[in-house]
C-alpha cells in the first residue's frame, strides 16, 4: 500500500513538472490536458487547481473565468493559503472592468487577513475604488496582525484615508515605538497634526521625515508631492543621490512658503488640507475603467509629466494652428504605450483633483447643464499673470460619462498656454492683498566674491529670502524692520519679499540677478538717494532712503554710490567722469506736448585709486520740480576710457 501511494505521488509530481514546463513554453493545449489530468486524479489537491487555473489565465478570450473558478476551488480547499486569493485578484486585474475590480478587491481583502505583505497585493488594492466602508474592511483584515509593523503602517494610512486623524496619529506613534525611525510614520503624524489644526506639531513631524529623507528608499516624501512639482523639479529629483534628498525637499517647500514672516510654512499645511479635500471629492469612481487602458485618457493625463509637456505644446498648435480648420489637432495620438499608467491611475484622482492639489478651489467654477462628470466644464483661477482657465470633460469612447474627469484638449493656442501654465505650476490660496513698496540695492561685500544685497520695505515688518536658480536652493533669509541685508554669491535668484501690517500680508515673488563686483573690473553699486543736505556713509544713507522712493519737493537730495575697479596713474590717483541724469517719466499727454525737463549733471573728479571709491552728490533744493523721475548714474574711467552705469532708480517728488 505504501509503495502504491508513493508511486501515485511520484506520478503527480511528474505530471505537475510536465505541465509547468509546457506552460513555460506557451504550449497551452498540452499544458491544459496535463493539468486537467492532475485535477481528475486529485480533485481535492489545491495545487492542482492552482496549476490548471494558471493555464486558463493564459487561455485566449474566455480563460479568465475558468481560471477564477479553479482559484476559488483552491481557496476553498486551503482557506489559510494566500496564494489562491492572490490569483483570484490577478483575474480581476486582467479583466480591468468594474467586475474585475470587485473580484480583485474582494480577493485581496481576504488575503490581507492572512498576510499583510504578500507580493504586490497592497499596491493592487490601493489602485481599486475605495469608499470609507472598503477602507474599514481593509483595516479589519490587517487588524489580524497586531504585532506586524507593516500592518500598523498600513492601518495608519487607512486612518488618514477615512479622516480618523487622532487614530492615525496613535497608530503611527505605536509604530515608531516598535521600530527604528520611519519616514512613512513621521509623514502620517505630520498629516494628522495638520488636519487636527496643530500646525507647529505637523511641521515638526514633517521636519523629522525630511531629516531621514536620505535613508528613505520608499520615496514616501516624494510620493506626497510629485503631483504639484514642476517638470524641472521632477527631472531634478530623478537625478538626485540619496544624500541630496534632504536639501531638495527643504528647498522645495521653502520656495513655496506663502508667509516668510512666520516660523511655520503654511503652504505645507495647505497641501495636506487639499489632499484631504481631493481624496473626498475627486477620487476616481472607476479606477480601472478607461484610466489605465484608454489611450485617450492616458495621453491627456501624461500632460502632467515632463516628457509630454512638449507634446502638449505641439499637439495644441503652439507650433502653428491647422490652417484648414484653425483648430487644434486631435490629441488621441499621444503616448500610445499600453503598459503606462496615467497620472490619474497613479494618484487615484481625476483631473479636477490634480488641478485642485496644485491651485486649490477655482475662483470661477462653470458647470454646464446635464454634465456627465461632476466637475466637467471650466475652472478659472485669478493670478498675478491674469486669469487662467482649464477645461474638463468625461472620458470619451465606450466609457464616456462614467463620472471621472480628464483635461479637455485646448482648442486655441491661448488656451493651450493657460492649460500648460496650470499643469506645471502651483499656488497658495493664502491671501496677500497688501501692496508692498520696497527697493533693493547691491554693493561689493567684504567677503571676497560675494555681494551685499540690501532691502527696505513699507510696512516695515518685512521678510526677505533668496533662492538660487536653477537649483532653487535657499541662499539666505532675513526677517526684521528697516534695512535688511543678505550676503550672497552673484547670480540668478528667485526673490521672495513679504510684508505685514496689522495682520494683513503682502507678498512678492520674482526673479532677480545679483551682480558681481570686484576691485579689478570697473562697476557701480546701486544708487542711494536721501532727502538730506549732506552725504553720510553707506549704512547711514541706506537707512535714510525712503522705502517707497517718494521725496518731498523743495528739499535737497543727497546721492551716494560706490565705484569699483578704477585704475590709478603713476602717482596712485584715479580720474573719472560721473554723470547724473534725472529724466522725467512723463504720461502720454506730456510726451506729446513736450512737458517735463531733464536734469543732467556731469563732473570730472579725482580721488586716490582704491578698491572702493565713494561717489557723493547733494542736489540743491527746488532743482527738481514735483513729478516722477528715472535717476541714473554713469561713470567713465578716464585712464581706460571704459564706461559703466548703475541700474536706474524710479522716484517721485511730491
């Protein structure tokens, strides 16, 4: 009897090996016959049913349903084995329809109760439709593993998804107690604290995550913010070494800080608030219908990615409209890669959700009657560059009107530019209605190779920051009143200047270039103008210069500048010619009628040849009648006949 059983087992093993070999070779009819023979011999052998199911998975047209029945039988025979549940989920993944989504979700929910870390089951589960009840079922399944760190991590993420922020914070805290510092756990605690209206604690936990960014191989931090990154930032992140990530993330949020006067970055809390809003309002209703296989939807969604930005420009007609139709070409030809997931599928958000993440609630939300998609229509945002609009539509084709929105193709070059701008930028909704009046001035620094940059603004509660371009790395930040100074290397920067008056914020962001100075090349510092009858040193003059550049009429004006790089003669003396010009800034009637008179002053001076030669002038009272003027200064080194000018200064005399 023992010999007979052994022979039967040996025979089963031989048949199984034969079927595996035929399946690997793609010989499906032969593999099916052998697998069916195995099932007939051992109908209660779950491995035989799994093998036959895997053969049916490869069978054309109708094989997936037969495969599902085999996997379901295997699961019934071995209820503690996660493998049949995984293969049932694979059937659903292949079907891709709403039906397939349900099959995959139900199988994975059973699997999670058996194992929290089985293959890619969690990744698949994240890609299917969720509502609060589905998330809670997943939480109940993972609760079977109370001592499993991975289960704790995923339960904390589920708590965030169902907006149970106190519970999420507790689960993440428990996870941190049981294991080494965890970036995902830090991020959960950060988001929970922001949502619980504890921004300082949220900032502290987020900073903890960033501190360990160099060790985060899971890309958890990037996973929360790539949807709002610029194409340049996405390309830079892809090229980073691990040890560069902390600096990258610090710079990423520093540039987006909407209020430089406060210690907390409000934009970070705003991002988490928007994440909660879009998860609630704009999650995909049918993640597997169209968004992973529809070429049209995939093509439009790829406009969020750097590789397709140029496609958007050319496809939308920025290289020239179709002369026959004066309309944009069809966008269906974009990115016909069958294995590429759309941005919608990667985020489980519709186009409206992705736009909301970048720019928040639109200022104008126009929805046509009987729209098949909740957010279909047009959104408009009011920006410093003017109003920008984007249009949404339902997925076309056989899945049209199923409730998930995509970006509608632009129909004009102007519309394409506006869509492109909205897809590649992001903005805060923190209001800043106050208009800041300010100036900046640049001078040679005592630090070799650096430039001193001075700022003054009204109101006087001011914060200034500079970020180096193109990297975006913070170069300096200062907060205070009166004249503020940063010492930086010459080059291009993004300038941020915020002012506050009684709690009302004013904000300015613009690109700026800091000039280089040295004692070897002729150059001029900025010009400083003060309502005074005498000229002091650099610091005195800067402190007395009005922030709004408005000067009282009938008062003398004192001017100060520094000349660098003058050449001396054999006696060590430098000779130079200096010209001051006060050119009226005339309105159109004045220009037509010839109103306004330019004031020009020129002097030849001599001074000891030094690295820095101060240039001073007092313009007598009443020399300038009331009006607006552009003041410029030019210096010619008479030893070399080289001329240089300073950036002109626009002032008002009243």
